[in-house]
C-alpha cells in the first residue's frame, strides 16, 4: 500500500507540474499566474499559510492578523473574509451581503498576499433571510429557475457577491472562491443535496459569474468536509474547479480523512478550513506542520478558522507559521 501511494503521489505531482490552466478559459493573467504558483508548491516542499478574518461588515477585522504578526514576525500568505452574514433573519437578506472587507483584501494583495472569499449564503427560499442551518421548504432546483421567487432571490444574492468580486477584479486581485463548502455534510441548506442537481447548480453559478458577470479573477475551490464521507461525490468536473480542498476540524491532524480521494482529482490540494474539534483553547497547532510534512505533503495551503478555533486562541501559533516548509506573505 505504501509503495502504491508513493507511485500515486509521483504521478499526481507530475500532472500538476505539467501546467494547470484555470477552469475559466478567459482567466486574467494574474489568475493564471496565481494558479501556476500554487500548483508548483509541492515540488518545492512548501505550502502557504492562511487565516480567516471574519464576516464582512460584522466580525471582520485585522486583529488576528496583527496578533499572528506580533507572535511570529509574519503575516499569513492568505487572508480572507465571508461576504454573507448567514445568521440574521430579521432584515431582508440582500442587506446581509457585504463586501466592505475588500479594502483590506486589496492592501494585502498589493503587498504580495493571496485572497480567499467564503459565502455562507442565506437560504433564498425565505424573503426574510433564511438561516444557513434551516432548509425550510427549499427545492434546490429553484436555484436554476429565475422565474420563481426563490430563484430571483438567489440571483439577487449572486449579483451582490459578483459586485464584490468585480470590485476586487478592478484592482487586479485574484480570489480563491470557496462555493458551497462542506456540501457533503447535512448542516447547511446546500448540503446533502442530490449530487447531479448540486453539480448543475454549481455549474450555473460558475457560468453566471464568468460569462454573465465577466469575472475572470476567480480560482474555484471545491471544499467538502473531511469527516462527512464521500468527499468527491459532488465534484462538478475539471472544467469548473481549480483547487480541491478539505475543511478539517480535528484534534489529531494525522487522522484526516479524504486526502487520497481528493488528490486523485489531479488538482492542487488545500486545507480550506482547519481548527480543533474541541475548541477549548488547548489545541496544539504545531501538530499540523508535522502531519502535512509526514502524511499530506501535496498540501498547497492551510486556512485557519477564527474565533475559539483560531491559532491565536490555542497553542503553538509560532510553530504553525514559522515551520521551514511554510510560506508567509513576506516569503512569497
């Protein structure tokens, strides 16, 4: 088994180094360059650091980035925010989408860093903002039909997010966009949908952003949950994905599930969310570099979550960001 896995890894690295082209055939030069850079990291035995910085207009701030810099002397290579406030149901959901974090993201990009955007979209079936945990009476096919009220609301959400992404595009900022993350789990309204239908909806968003909205600064990240099983069953196809990743909450990084299934998709692999399963402040983040180096060495980046899951709220932030295999913003 060990020999077969080594052969698999060599084959995958060879495929990656033969040149990854963005799923968007009209991707701009910086986006092409970014994907090429990320794809080549395993050959250097390196990977990028990353930190989520909160929900735009609500919890977003640079305090964790500043804390990491103070503790380690480095700014993470990747920072990002969530455009959507997924919890508030008291006001029209269109007002729950906010991209005021963009000014900070532009500064980070201009300083040589990379950007990731998440979108915990409200359930569009409700005119008052459907909570991400509540499926309500949503029929997923309505997301494909703008003649329905749900379909119209869904498109209105996409329009605002597209405006935020276009604002970044105007400043030549490439975005790692993590659509419908953890779709193989049942805790979000978009999760555990029919795989064939899910793929259609993903492709419809891809086409809407690239063709209708003219967004050519996106690297599309497919990011299931590592513990929910069947991580590749919702994969929409090579023509609609640039990076495959896993969201991983665990107290033992060496036991991560799904890695070999994901790397066989022959796309750059990332850790799109990491954090402890028991967020009690005692997790040793120094375990992650060890696990990546020893077992998951095709990893191209990690992206730590915030709040009580953040490295700065736990142990060994220094070890996570100063490992010799880690690339921070000043080292790109």
